[in-house]
């Protein structure tokens, strides 16, 4: 027993020392999530999803503190799925669960004046929850609940549980109608939609870049210009089907400011250049997001 405890704390220390940035982000995101649940979801009797949704319902019906339900529920899920989960996932999930449960209890001690407009409240709830979940996903973290089930089922049986999770959440929303009423569930559904949109934008915004395909008469000059601004260029040899002439094709990935500088450079040096610019939602590789991350 002592050896297991010692091993646990040594692994926890190793995680914090190597992944301290992720731990800080998860702590901040969990605090945001607890703020949204305490001051908006519980205050306006909105429904929620997953383990948090069950905790919210037990609070409405039995008056049980959601902190305990969330903590115990997630610990049981982690025990059930421990063989399929890696240390990184377990460590960040435990951090999120303990922080979320603790901050729920803390925020419950400090009431705040809140708006009477329920629609405004549900939008604010969705924005805050979406921001917190997006930040967790960016560092490979998890808020627990159905995320634990998804990882375990994928590794244990090789199946995706998106439909399964959706059915569970619809079941929870169905139960919520009998507890909080249809109006609150509709407001809650709006908040969940805002939550999803915000999460998606947060997870993509940090990695979004512009991909530029350039056909120019001065490929060497353009390549040197792009290189001078810290970006690489891939050069392909193409042929214009209309003229039959060989043409160099340059491909590069830039941020928004660098795209403006490139267009300004081409306007001054080669007005006949052809440029196609599109969004790249995620870029992996040297100079961008690392594969380890």
C-alpha cells in the first residue's frame, strides 16, 4: 500500500514538473466551469450534460451538493477505466475534477447579483463553458464524465461512442423536463449549442493559419522574402496548360500579418502573380504545433 501511494505521488510530481503549463490551464479552465455551473446553471435551474447533468438533477430533486456527485462519479469512472487511460489523461482529469468540485463549493459561499434575463444567462453560460472546455482540449485535458467512457470504450472495444454519449445526454435532458420544465430545458439546449460553437472555435483558433499557393515569375525572390519572415516554402515544378510554359509553384503557411506583407510584396514586384489563399484549420510540424502536443 505504501509503495503504491509513494508511486502515485512520484508520478504526480513528474506530471506537474513536465506538464505544468497544461496543469495551470486545466486549473484555470476548471475554475471557469465551476463559476458557470454555480452562478448560472444552478441559479437558473438549467439542465446540464454528462456527470455534471446528473449532479445538477440530484441537487434539484434531493438537495445533494453537486460537488460530491461530480467528484464521486468521476472517481468511479476513472477506477473503471484505469487500465485504458494513460498517466497524462488521468493526471489532468483528476486535476480538473478536484478543482471543479472544490471551486463549486467555494463559489456557493459567495452569491452574486445576476441578470433576470434567462436568455442572456444561458448565452453567458455557454460561452464560459465552451471557453473552459476548449482550453482543456487544447492541452490534452478532460473534464471527466463521458470523456472517460469514450477513451475507455475506444481502447477496450475499438468503437467510437459518439452516438452512445449523445443518447445518454438526451436521456438526461429528458429527465430534466420532468424536474425543471420544458422552458428551462429549451434555455439549457441553447446554452449547450453556444457551448459547442465556442469550444470548436477555441480549439481551432490557436492553430489556424493561412495556406498560400503562389505562381510567380520571381519564385526565388518570393521564397527569400517568405524565409526572411521566418516561414518555410515548398517549391513544386508545374506547367501552365494554356501556355505550355514551365512554372514554379510555391506553397507556404503564414499568419494573417504575414499574408498582408506577402500580398504587398507581390503587388510591388510581380503584379502578374497568381495567389490562392485559404484557411488551414490546424498545422502540425516544425514552427507550428508540435506532434508531441
